[in-house]
C-alpha cells in the first residue's frame, strides 16, 4: 500500500475521527493492518509488560453482531447528557460543530457493520477488579492507549480512516464471548477501519491553548 509521505506534524494534526468518509466498499488488506500493528507494538507500556492483544474482526456475521450491540448502545447514548450537542453549552459558537459530530456519529452507528475491518484492542487486567488503586488503573490504560493511537496514526499514513469508539463496551461481556476473549482481559475500544473517500484532512477546530494551559499552578 502506498504511503502518503506526511510529516509527523501532519499525521498528528490530521488524524481525524473518520465516519462519513469511510469507504465501505474497498477491502482493507490484512498486510496493511499488520504493518500498522507492527508500528503499534513499538509503543511504551508499563514496566515493558507488553500486555496488549489486538482482535481484528473481518467476519461478516461477527461484524454484524458487534454492530447490533453498538447500535443499541448508541441509541441510549444519543438520549443522554453525554452526547455531543450537550457539550460546550456555554459556547453557542460550538453548536454547529457539535451537531456535525452527532450526525456523523449516528451515521457510523447505522453503518458499523459495513466497515471492512474492526480492531478491538485489549489489555491484561481488569479496571473493575476489587481494591484497584488509581495508580494501577492509570497503568492499565497507559499500557494500551499509546499503542492504539500509534496504530491509528500509522493507518492515517496509509490512507486508512479510523475512529476511536467505546459504546460497544456496554456489551463488553457479550462481545467478549462472541470473540472468545479470555476472562481477565479488558477491551478498551472498537476501532472501525476503512479506506477513505479522499485522503486530505485538515486540523480540527480547537479552542485556544491558553484556555487549558496551567503553568506551576492551576
């Protein structure tokens, strides 16, 4: 697969949550997914534990079953105060952006079964284990999230679109049973993967850094 030859800054600032521009009709080669995962394996993990596992789903029946769970969870999410249009209510200028986010999220939920491939990253350990400390919890997620983000950046460089989603985790146990994921492992996301309609993406709208930066004190 030809690469886009983007600079590191370009990859970092133009890796978008791709939903409406996913190409559902062009297959994604397993060789491309493996290449992205080889890069993901270079990410750091706590104590160099490398406790990650990556489940790629291309089977049509399994994709449909996962998509059905995802849609059920999305329908509940859409009614909740956590959905996009209920964010940034103190800034009316953000309303059009948030409406677009919700529209694209609905589109993905309605079409999740059509993506050529899904990636479900998993990590060793359970965040719901009794007596878990904040430090251990941070280590669990800190040992898998960098690898998944590296995968998504590598996918962007290869003209593949991705999107970080977590709504299927409402049905984590059911999806785990479907995919044979062992007890003691945590699913952290569902990443739909597809080629994109066009490969040009731009930096997303963000508020000014000074709204979030604190130096030496909050």
